[in-house]
C-alpha cells in the first residue's frame, strides 16, 4: 500500500506542476482543467465553466494547501529540486489569488473570471466554502513561504468563517452541475459540512500553535457539536444507532425532505477522518483527555456503521446519498473523493482504537482496493464519478477541474504516516 500511495502522490503532483510551469506566464493559477480519463485539455469548444477563464476558488484554495503540504512531503522524500519548484508555484498562485481577493474586498466567490468578477450569480453571506478552503490554504502557504502576512490573513479569514458557522450565517456558495446533487443554500437547513471541513484547518492551527488553548477549545467545540447533533445515539427511534444525519433544521432536529432523512456517507466518513486528525494531535499534546476518550470510543463505531450502509460492495465505491429511514440510496452515484478520505479515516480509527483494528482495516482495505482498481488512472488522478454498476460516468461531484492533490493526496499523505 505504501509504495502505491507514494506513486499516486508523486505522479499527480508532478503533472500539476508541469502544467503550471508550461502555462504560468499567461495563467498564474493551478490548471487542472482536463479530462481525467482521456487526458484531453478542456478548451474553447467545451462549456464555459470548464475553460481556463473560469477560476474556481475551491480549487485554488484547496490547491494552496495541497502545494504547501506537497513541498514538505517531497523534501522529506529526498527531492529538494521538486520541492523548490513547488514552492515557486505556491508563491505565484498565492500572489495571484491575493490580487483577486483584493478585488473582492477580502472575500472570494465560488468561481471567478480572470478579473476577479464572479462567474455565477451569488447571494451575499458572512461566510462560505470558498472563504473556508482559501483561508486554510493561505495559512498553509504562509507557513511554507515564511510569509507572516499570509499566515495572519489566513488566520483572520478562518476565524471569520468559524464565527459565521457559529452564528448560522455561513451559506454554501457551491453551484450544482448535477441535478441529483442538490447543494444550493436552503434557508433553515444547516449541514454539518462547514464544521467538518473546518476541522481540517483547525488541525493545522493546532499543529502550528500547540500552546494556544483557543485551538484546543475550538477542536472540542466543533467535534462535540457534530457528535451531539449529527450522530444518532438512540434519540431517534426510527433511525439506527450511529446513523449520521447530514443536516439539521433550525431546532437542531434532523432535516426532513418529505419522509427522507438524508445521509451523505462520504461526508460522514470524511468527518471521522478530519476529527481523527485533530484527536491524534490532541493525544500527542496530552490535551482534552475526556474528548479524546469519548471520541476514540464513538468514532470507530460510526466509521464502521456508515461504511456498511454507504459502500457499494458489488461495484466498489461509496454512494453519494442514503436515506436513513428507508435504508436505501437516494443517489447511488459514487464520487472518487470519499474513498481516499475513508482510507485516511480508517487508518486513524485503527490507530486510536486498537480493539477494533481488524474490522476497521477490513473496511479500509476495501476502500483502497475500490479506489486503486476502479477509479485510479495512469496519470495519478481518480476519475470523478462511477455509477452503481461501476461504469465511469460524466458526472461532476463539485467542480469540473481535477482534484489539485487535496482529497486524494492529502488524505493519502496522512494515511502513509500511520503505515510507518
């Protein structure tokens, strides 16, 4: 597994770097605008949202975090020249994005034109996913580039997003490219995604500032909220124990769409992984012992339970949507990203809970096999989506750009550390 992980990481990041260096004079952004399966670059004959004139803040923000952590990774693996080139790319992309952010009064829309104007109509909010991805990406870039301004700007924006989440003023800015994946902001509906994704950034702040109790407290606050409100502990008799509820209503009860109570198994497994990342840091620091004890008992159970209702054992992948009432998929399409997130989560859960190591690793191995045998292409990228029958299908889970080493590589980097 370790050799395969290293190959995936290095193959894909080298392609991302080479594309950037080829186009950088005219396009100082991450460019993963190509068909993962055929390798064909998107161009003027493709839909406008696939072209280089559409810059996704999600991709650039995730990409900054990815590039920063790839610099550390390749340095540790004895490739200083590759690290130097990635650092140069990181500096260019960060500077380019900061110019566009300035044009947007310190915020970013979901997608932009080259002048920074929003590509899609976007209602105002006090915080969105573009802010969240970009803030933690800018902070990560600042650490590698030793740029205190980037670090402080990233921290300031990240803290603004955390406050927006707390005040229920965070609104998703995602545009849906798939009718089966309804992601538009709905008043009164509060998904767990903002808190879950924030945990990835919180882990970085915990690591950077281990003596700052504020980050230890925020970790406990965000993990406990999801544990208490999004996991069924027996409070809802129509559901099963450890069911993971994706969204709440304004009374902090499960959001219902008719009779459906929706669960996104991939998001639930991603939560266990990002929470696990934080818990391992807290364990190393010797902090928040009660949280670590409670979560170490609970989250491995959630991991196994959610995997079992979300994983398509016949085709090999994780369904996008599942109804906790009927116990049937609401969206049987299988995006790639949930599998590497599951691999990270599984190895973390096995480390935190040795008593359940065997059943956890059984599921983790199934996820690894599904990704490498069903999704992974020769270029190191996973095709975006497969059907419930296992066919590769032209369905966009979030954006048309290929993953900039975020879901796949960052998950696998964390997984690899636990294989040592």
